[in-house]
C-alpha cells in the first residue's frame, strides 16, 4: 500500500476564459503540461451527519481537516483509488493519502482501518473514530496540470466543469452532476512548498488575477447542502446551532 505526503501552500484564483488564455501564454516558457493531459478527478467527501467539518472550515479556523475518497476517472474494480486526509494549519496544507484497489474499498472503509499498519491508515482510523463521518457529496472536475521546468514541485492546475451531486455516492456510477461554476469560469490553483516566485507573481498581476478563498465542497454546502439541515428533522436532533448562507453571508439558525 503506497503512501504519499504533501506539505505546501495552495492559492486559488477564479479566471475567465480571456484571463486563462493570457496567463497560459505567460507560463509557456517556464512550465510544462504534465504527462496526463486533460483528466477527470472524482471525489466523495465525508462529513458528520450535521456537516460539522465543512461548517467549521467555512469559518476559517487556524486548523481544519477533511476526508475524501478520490479516483482519476470512473474506476473499475481493478483501478486504484485514494483515501485522503487533508489538513490546513496556519495557511499550510498537509495532504496525506494511501492508495487502495477499488474492489477493496468497501471492506477497508467498513472495518479495515485498524488492520492496516501504516501511519496514514492509523490517522484515518482515528479520524473516523473521532468524527464518525459518512459520505455527503460527490464532486468531479476536469483538470489540466502544469509543473515548473526548473522546479517540478511548483504546480499550477486548471479545473473546469466542476460538478456535484448528493445522490449515487459511488465513484463507479458516473461522473455526472450539477454545475458549480459558470460555463466560462476556471478555477486555478498554485501549489508550491514555499513562496511564489517573483516571475509568477508578476505574471498574475499583469493578468489581473488575484487570490480568492474558494472551496469546492464549501461552495456546494453553502449553495445547496445547508438546506438539508433546515428540512431534515433527523439532522437537527441534538444540535443547537446551524450555520447557513443567506444573502451571501453566513448566518446562524437556532434549532429547537
């Protein structure tokens, strides 16, 4: 079972088609498209019954964490999928993941965490004991990624056609879903272990591209999923306060 550990800064930017084409030209001499070309990333995000993890994340705490299962394309039984814990502390993102065979996923998720000896699986086991999360939303998007010719750890990714669904939470069903962004909007992420190079910072400024706070799962929750807390009485039980979005601001709803 392979393990991967990432520690880096991640900055996000929302581009229109014109900005995307302009910025891509500026990258052409210093960055190269990776070997995978245009590919689809599929995710199932887990959360507590009352969406406590994403509600906490939206409040921008010093520390936050989330768990997801990820595949590249629609997996069959012989494909690999990834169990990922993503943590953010003081602006630094720590991503830890292990790969498993898709055909083994259900048994691992049900009772396999404690049987695995590696450190990341132990962390996942602790996460599930702590939060008792369940599958909440499926999110997929089409990505093109670039890496620095002189610094391969510098990565720039472009995500289009971000889509979501809250039914059929199975990676192998399809990659269909309702759109999250407008048709000409592209989410760009810059991922780097340290500070952004001067040439890249200048290219962003020249293209009128500035960082934003954006979460794919958070956007789905604020636009759609928070309504579950308002309409499903089983989600309201044993819970006193629920965050939800109204008029572009996070408000507080008292639940009896």
